[in-house]
C-alpha cells in the first residue's frame, strides 16, 4: 500500500487498483484478492482481464455504481447495480468523484496485419478520477497516445509490458511528456510482462518524474 495526499493506493496485480479515501474506487479488478467493496467500480473495456465476472461479484455490493464504456453494456446487463456508460471524452460525477473517460487504443500493437488489439473506434477508455482533490489516471490498455501525453494529473498508472500495451520504453516516453507528479507501472506479472519491465520503466524515466513500483497485495 502507498498513500498519496491521504488517498490509500493498493495494487492488486495486473491493472487492478483500489483507491481508498472518502470513497473506495476499484479499477479493472482481475484475479484479485482482498475484502474491498467499491463505492464506484470502473471498467476500462470488455476484455476478460478487465471485465471479470468473478471479480465484479467479489468487489461490489448492491450500492456500488459501475462505470464502463458503452462496449461493455451487453456483458454488464445481468448485474443489478446502477451503471453509468461513458464514451471517450465524456465527463461525469458519481458519488462526489469526478470521472473523465480518456481514449485508450493501440497505435502499433497488431493481432494480425491491419488489426490492432484495441481499436480506437471501439471506444475503450482509461480514466482520470478526482478523489479528495487528487487526480489519478488509469490508462487501461493503451499505447502512448496524443490524448495521454496531453494529460495533467497527479498520479498515472501506466502499462509497461508491451504486446497489447505500451512497452517500458513507450511508457517512459509518455510519462515524460505528461504533466504528472508520480508514475506507477502496471500490466505485468499476470499475463505478459515481468518486474523487469517495471524496473526498466523506472530507469528510463530517470529523474524526469517520480516513479513508484508498488508491491502486489
């Protein structure tokens, strides 16, 4: 656990983070452990390692609000919780938490020629959430996009493993381009990527930004 401006930040592996302040936010839970219950559960897109039935059941209660892009409407239909569906560029407020949906897409990560893993037209997102005055950015599954590089946030959770997302080199480029105080690597040790990717990311960022490598809980 790491604390930023009074908000507790827990990394539960892969892209899963819990932010605990005046509200509890859980982002992209996947094969995660813990007894947390989300006031707001945020899902970046429909892939199984971000929209996970077992984890949604584990980390929600009847009072949880689920926030997700419109591409997730069908798989989330069975859940009784209140839902807010967003599009890239939209801004909403849920339970006093400001939420901005940031486009998340691949530029050069291809599953076959001409077809990227995360197409921009699908409307997948990352999020900037404002909790207790601090702005946290969760990139979802994304390359280093112009929208990402233009952000002004306090903390950025950035994927570093390559294959489906930014490499450590690309993530370091994004971190140095953004206005961000602290960068935290993610998306490693579960499907692709290793701790070495996170360590390389920190070395490449150098003194340009503060980098926190969190221990998985």
